[in-house]
């Protein structure tokens, strides 16, 4: 078996299962090994009935009597009563009368499930049943929990992965021994085994460290390798008349912040200079990056060039399109503005593509659809990517294949310290937009318990009466057996009945078709929907300045950086805005974390504090950066590994800049594989 062997070479995987795997993008042995667990569960220690408490439990019980099955109105209920010296526990199964046959009177069993207190007594519903010896063995292990799709169960993942990993030397470790020992990194096959099936917490940490290192290392190596190979390209599109931009600036309804001005002049210098621009604009949510993009694109049109801005979602692309049309009107500009997204009809797309060929000074707005093969540009000189850092840089190659060498601008709201930015974006120049427009009132925050909900609904209704709008964010789309928490569908129904017929409630989540999403978002932008109940799909970049309330349910479930991004959706207009975080956990730690958001509006500070509170061992919780570049690595908590990986990459390239030495063959192969894998994850 090799990394690139088809998944069907694993014993027990037939054509049908392979099809299901293909749907989740898994084709080879290597692919499935990279589907790391999302979490691990450890079974709780066995307890006696007297030791139980609410929550997940494993209770050891001697069965004294055969359980009784009653036929209730809706279904059959099987009950087994268990008694300790002090406590009583009722074990209940629904629609499972046959459970009786698995239990022998007089013997001990372990019942595993969630215990709730119901009218003064303890009840465990639908417990799983184990022989005590079997449970004893399970108790010592970590069980991986995987992300799944239809047709793929967690058990199937476990079976498939353990079969794949039974091959002892699946990989030959491509990292030079010197780097491994300097970085205190374990061997690769071992790391793979331990990340899927850890023996202990320590081996899991060791394994993760190695795999995180590899992600950073291969990423930086690829980037630096390319950077050394290609000399800085001379610009094929020199922009003239920077005064044009200054004139537009004067017509803006607001004055640019100092930070915006600095970024602007950086870009003006780049694009009127001799070399191609490759710049990152880094600025917290709400720092006003879009207007900068518009000014640069208008400048391109003024110079007779085409420019394109690529957004990560359809919703955002349409929003940019609308605001570009608005701004064009305000400035009295008549440059063609073209929208091209994946969800447009074939006819609309064809017409958009025709305009791209026709209008040599068009401003083009869209999603990934902009770089598909069939799309040709007449005169493309500037490409901007919004909220997708690496994406933009990778485009260079795609465009180069089409014979295009545009200036590249990447805009990002991920708050990271400069030292890390220089490593991660080492191939870019960086402008930091570290000021938020002063005119804006800071968002007022509160962290509340579930008891506050009715008040929150009143508050939302009041804001709507004043002409404003609200977001309500829930962690789930629909009710789920495995996960507790509010879900968008039920919540919207509930709000509908609470808020009454005068307030329109809309629903938005990732499972909706793109057309539907666009429609909902447009309605919200036009205030045809007043309250939008949504998952975190509203997180990235959406701008509806009229929205003044962001209510977040199960706030403790989200990473602080993510909450900060969500909060950034309000406070974008002149009116006072509010962020209501509903904490549904009793844990003191949850409260403490949310307090940080309550106190600060500074994205970088928040990310750092969150990390301190959670502690570096707590790395399987929520990832900080929401960065899709890496599967495991987190730029905040793995900052130390990032530094090491950067040094290692530099050392290797200093010795062998073209990576052509024999001993580096494996390294190159992995570097290319990593890049292909990253691109496919970005859906390219
Ligand atoms: P982000 O950096 O998160 O992409 P946006 O570009 O969406 O932020 O800007 C958020 C809002 O702030 C927009 O409504 C925009 O018109 C407004 N804005 C941008 N710059 C300024 C400024 N200098 N003064 C006042 N408002 C501004
Ligand atoms: Mg933005």
C-alpha cells in the first residue's frame, strides 16, 4: 500500500463505499489518513449507582430482574430499575423491547449513557450495554470522532483507518533526521498512528506536534521555494495619475482613517512603480478595506485596465457588486461593472464572459468562478482577493498560465502579530489597517444567561420598531441527536411566534442552495427581512450597516476570534449597536472567556487572551484562526512550532535552493502533494 494507492486497496472497501468516500473528496489511502479526527472521546470511569450524577456516566449494575416492557401510547418503553444503597436509577429504552434478550439476570453489566434528573429521580435513556471486561478495555482508550458524510459512519472510518495504518511503514519519513532531532519531532508513521488512535494524551500531543510542524514546514517551504525561483516580475501594467484616486477620495462621504491613507499610498506606489504589486492588507473587521479595493479598481479602469475582486462566498460577492454600483453612481463614474458567480445561469455567465472580453476597463466582481478555465480576460491588471489569504497568491500561477501578470492584492481580517505575518506571508508586502473609523460608536456587549432571552426578544422588537435589524446566530442548522444547542430552523419558528406577524424573520445557513442564500441576503440588505436567524455563514465580511443587534446563542460554543468576527457584523452604521451573547453553560471557564469579549473590541488581544485561558494543552477545542490553510495547525497556539518550521525551511533552501539534491527528492514530492491538497481544499 502506498500513499497514492486507491482507497479500494484497503481491505474491505468495495466500489460502493469508495463512492461514498469520493463524495467527501477521499480517493486514496493518503487522502483518508489526512482526515484527522475532529475530536476524541474517552469513556468515563465505571461507577456504582451511588456515585452517579447528571451527565454522561458508565454505571455498573447487577441485573436483578428481567426488564419490563410497557406499550405506551406512542411506543414501547422498556425499563430496568437499579438501586444502590442511597440512589436509584432508572434505565430506559424506547422501541427496543429486544434489549431484554441481551441481559442475563444475576450478571453485571455496564450501562453507558446520559443521566438526567427527572422529577426527583435519575434516568438514563437509551444506554449502550457492555460486558464489564469489555468496558474496562475501552475506558483506557481515546476514541477518534471523525467528520462524516452520508454513507460514511464513524465506525467505518475507524475500520478503514486501522486497516490502512496496519501497514507499518506506509511512509518513508521525508524530513531530514537533523531537522527532526532539532525540532524534537517524532517519526511520521508513528505520528499518523497516534493522531488517529492515540495511546495516551502524551503520545497524542507528540503526534500532533509533528503533524503541525509538517503543515507549517511544507507550506513555508513551498512559498519560499517559489519566491526564490521567480524573480520579482516587472510590471506589465504601470498605473498613471495617482491624483485620480485623490480626487475620488474627496467625494467620499467620510474621511479615510490614517491607516487607510497609508495602505492607499503603499498601493499607489506599488502600482505606479516598476514591479508587480504583491501586497497583503491586514485589517480588523470594520476597518474599511472594501473602499480601498474600490478605489484601486476604479484607478485601474481609469488607466484603461481591467481589475477583479474575488470574494469567498456568493453572498459577499453580490454585496460587493451592489456597493460598487452605488459608489460608481456617487462618484459619477461610468466604468463597466461585471458580476460573475457560480450560481448565475449559463446564459448570464456567458453574457458576463462576453463583457470581460469586450470591456478592457471593466471592474469585475465574483467568486472562484472568476478563475475558471473558460473565463478569459481582455486586459486584466489587478486581482484582489477578499478574506482569503493564500488564495490570491496562488492565483498568480493560474493567471500566468493564461498569459496574465496582474498586480495582486490580498485582504485579510485575521488578526495576527507582525512577526507571524512575516513568516506566513513572507512572499507579500504588508500594509496594516489598524484603526477603526472614529465616527463609529463601539458595540455595546453583554453576556447573559438563558433567562434573559425574553428580554432580548423585546429588545430586538424595539430595535426593529426603530427601523433597525438584527442577526440571531445559532450553532446548528437543525435539531440533532448528537449535539445539544440551538438550531436555526426551530429558533426561527420560535421567534416568529414571539415577535409577531409584523416582523419578518428569515433563515440562512450553509445547507441552503446558493440562489436561496443570495435571495435571503439581498432581502436582509433591503430590510425586507428584519431578523435573520443564521449559522456562522454571516461571519465573513457581510455588511448591512442598518443591523444593530447581534444575538449569539450558545456563545460558549464558539471560538472568541469567531465571536469577534460575528460581532463585527454590527456597529457598521451610525446607530448604537449591541452584541448579546447567550451563555448556556454553567462552567466558570465559559463565563471567563466570554468576559474577554465583553471587555475588549481588539481582535488580536482577544485571540491571545483566549489562548492563555484555554491553555496550550486544550488544542482540540475550537480553532482560533478559522484559517483553512491548515488541517491541524493553529497560527496562535502553535506559534512556536511555526517559528521552528520557518527556520528549518530556510536552512534547507539555503543549502539546496532548487531542492534538486537526491536526498531532497522525497521532500519535493511532499511539498507538491501538500500544495495540491491545499488547492483542492480551496475548491480550485
Ligand atoms: P472590512 O474591513 O471589515 O471589510 P468594510 O470595508 O466592510 O470593512 O467597511 C465597513 C463599513 O465602514 C462600511 O459601511 C464602510 O462604508 C464604512 N467605512 C469605511 N471606511 C470608513 C471611514 N474612514 N469612516 C467611516 N466609515 C467608513
Ligand atoms: Mg470586508
